[in-house]
C-alpha cells in the first residue's frame, strides 16, 4: 500500500465527535463509548465544561490543543478522584 501526496487529505475539518466515532466499527461498542464519554463530559466535568454534549466535546478538544498541560492535569485529577473512590 502507498499513499501519494495527491491522495493525502486533511481530516481535521470534521467535528471531533465524528472523528472519534469513525474508528469504532461495532455499533454496541460505539454506544458504550458514547455513554462513557457523555458521562465524563456532562457529569464528572459538569463544572469545568459548558454547554450540551457536542459543545463540551468541542471545548475539550480546543483546550487540549491550546494547552496540553491543562489536559494532562485534567486527566490526572480525574484519575485521582477515581482512585479516592476505591480507597
């Protein structure tokens, strides 16, 4: 297989949620991942992100691109909270 320069196309113009879902073939898996993502963005990050589910996805991607350290800290804080729940 070979990809030429003429065949190369930028994928980044599609909404982040669509890009996320493109890689998931099985419908059951897609639904499970969407439920999990919705719970994280709308419940766990309720006071951090704003808007509906799709807007929160856009915000998370935007913040991640603009400030990778913020995203790292966010993920570490979620991990810390989950660890506290199991202690």
